[in-house]
C-alpha cells in the first residue's frame, strides 16, 4: 500500500462509523477527492500544492473560478492527451 491510501484508511478507523460499509464509503470518497485533486486540478492550475490552490481560490471571486481554472488549459493540452490515453 502507498502512504496516502493507508493514511486515509487510518483516519477513517478513528471516526465513528455505524457500519463497515459507511467506513468504506468514506475511504472511497476521500481517495477519489485526493486523486482528482492531484491528477486534474493541480496540473491545470499549475500550482505546487493544494494549499496554494485553495488560497488562490479563496482570494478569487466565485464568478471568476472558471476563468482561473481554464487559464492554463490550452498550455496543458499535452497533459490531457496523455491523461486520456
């Protein structure tokens, strides 16, 4: 196992889940969010970490978020081609 999924699993163990399936759902949601963040959002915005991305988003009005996210989209076209393939 890698570090991030094992840390997410350990975090879910310490929460108060009523059923085992509830714990598994929490783990899957967190891993999905982490993968989406690292494989899509960080490369598109060309930020170095999630903290920088969230700071930039909090200092930008919500109506300008699409422009913020798509500003580097054309520069990242090769990344998307590799990602899709």
